[in-house]
């Protein structure tokens, strides 16, 4: 079934369609465009109008533009609008209005994408489910996700992120959420905020468009939970809490890690239950409480949730494990390369520290960005994480990681590198058979290049 017709798209955007067409999907990138997609010529880091010709060559059904690009025939299937991003937002609103799906929004300082994927793994087995791709959670990612939503959808999961105040509010309003989740509030993007309380107020924006018919799911263990609760009470939405404390509606009793799995004991609605999934991490266990709350809120049976979640694995860059051939043996790689902040860094270090290994435990850590004036303190304080004492070797990258190096116990083996390229040159000399290696750092440090270099060691070995 077609996703968009020229008639509906023109109606949604108040644009002019120069031809009749139908599209099966929407693309903003010609590198991943599929035959039959509507190509949206966004003007972001690059001007999408420069790629309309390529889009048609690759089989695009039509293009959403604000001008007719050079070299494009006026009779081509174009939808011409005043502003492309605004038109995409209008298509998102149109798509939202025409569906009866239950829409779930997820935000939080850390864990949004993994939680979205965990929830998706459950809902997919209980109805037609639509979810954001990758980490498409910003001013164009949320509208794109909504505009891609088929009319016949039972559940949709929208990931909503922010770097500054007042960014979540319009996106949540556009999505008209049935359920809104705040996983946590942590010192992330502090350059744009005076303190963590300011971040909490920004996260609370996701609740502002809710009504008494909607549900808000909140971590009750936070020092800033009261800020979130206040917004929920103002809109009179149904409140469901999760956490480790007895007051939580969905209480995490315990979690244990064994053989790359997490085993969880929990309690909700007066009854205890247990489950497991194929990823390691107490942080995953905590966020799974929000997942259970959301899935049950949209009518999924708890037994079905437990069965579905058992096959969930961590997404790439967020704790994914790889067994890699190295020399005459193997090494294990824990890929945590997708971004970093103090909270997620602690979670990753603790997972490595609790891993059952035959060899050394190695942490390769890049800098954490956007921490504001206290960035030195945040990097130094990593040395206070409990799991640090169980790690054998640290390879640290970037000027700010000198702060951690200075705080590590003297007996810890530690090497510092100016950048990832300096480490990559020596990578085959820094690891040995049976090592378990965890790689973590903010995106700007490009520690993902280290992950790819380690994987390539197996390929080069033939």
C-alpha cells in the first residue's frame, strides 16, 4: 500500500504538485534512497536540492522542493512548497491525524535509542509497529518519523532528543503523544543549561501537551523527579512511575549479569515477575521497567512482553558484543562507541568490570563533550566509579582524559593518546588473545574508528 499520494501530500503541505505520483516511503538521503521514495530536499548541512537529480536517477517517485533545481525538467514529479522543513512538519501532522495508532514518545539524557528498540521488539510482535530509525530524534528526525508512519499502524514509538531548552515542546506537540516517557535526567548538554535542574525542566516539556486521557511514565529515583511530577500534575495526565524505590509502580528489585545476559526481578501492580534479555547492563534493566509500563499501558499482556523481550539485544554502539578472531585465539569487543556522558560512561565501565573473562579487561575511553564549566570535574570523577578497580588497563584519548589519568590509582596500567588515530596505529600491539575490550567516548572523538579497526584485525588475519 502506498504511503503518500500527490493529492494527500499537496493537501498536507498546501503545496503544488506538478504531476501525479505515489510514494512508498520518504528519504532525505540519496545514499539510502529506495525506488519509489519521495525525496525530501532538506536544507541542513547540505542543500538537498543539489541531490534531486541523483534522487530521480535512483528511482525516486517524486521530490519535495522549495524551488525547481537546476537540470530538472519542470514536468518532473515535484511537490513545490514554500519551505521544505515546514512542509515535512505538515506532512507529519497529517500522518498523525489519519492514524489510530497509539503514539509513545521517549526522551531522557541517556538510553533513548536502546529503550525505543527494546519497546519496538515487544510491540512488533503484538501489532503493526512503526518506530524512529537510528537516533532520528531532532527537529527534522521527529517529523520525518511521523511522516513515514503508515495509516494502518497500531503502535508508533517516537524518540525525542534535545540540546537546548524549548526543543522537545514543539516535537511532542506535533506527535500528539498518548504516552510520554522520561527515562532519566543527567548532566548532558550542560553547556546550554545552568544545572541539571534546567535539564529536567527541558525534559518535562514532553508532558506539556498531554491530557487526562494520556499517560506519563517517569523515573521516580531521580533527584529531579519532582520537577517532572509537577508538570504531569498540571496537565492531569495519568502518572506511572518506575525505579528501585518502593513508591515506584514498576519496581526494579534486582538485576544480575551472566553470560552476556541480564536477569531481572521486578514488581508491578502487586505481583512479582522475572525476565531476561540478551544484553548486559543494570541501565538496561532500569529502562526495561519503563518499557513494561508503556507496553502494558497500550494493552500488551505481561506474558507476551516477557516472551518478546527475551530476544532483545543491544543496538550497535550501545553495548553490542562481538567475538573477534585475533592471532590464534579470540578477543571480545564491547562496542559502546555511540556517544558518552558521565552516566552512560559509568554504566559501560560497570558492565566491563562485571564481565566474566579469561584475559584482561581493557577500557578504551574518549572524552565526554558538552559538559560545561565543570568538565574537568566530570572527567576526574570517573576514577570514583566502583567498576574501575576491576579493570586492568586503560587507554585514554584526548586532552580532557588527562584528568582521569591523573586520578587513577598508581597501580593501574594506563596509556594516554592525543587522538584516536595515534591509538589505532598501535592497536595490534595494545591487545592480546583473550582480552575483553570496551570502547566508549563522545561522538566527536570518533572512537567508532577504533571499533572498526579492531574488527578489521580479524579480516586482515584472513
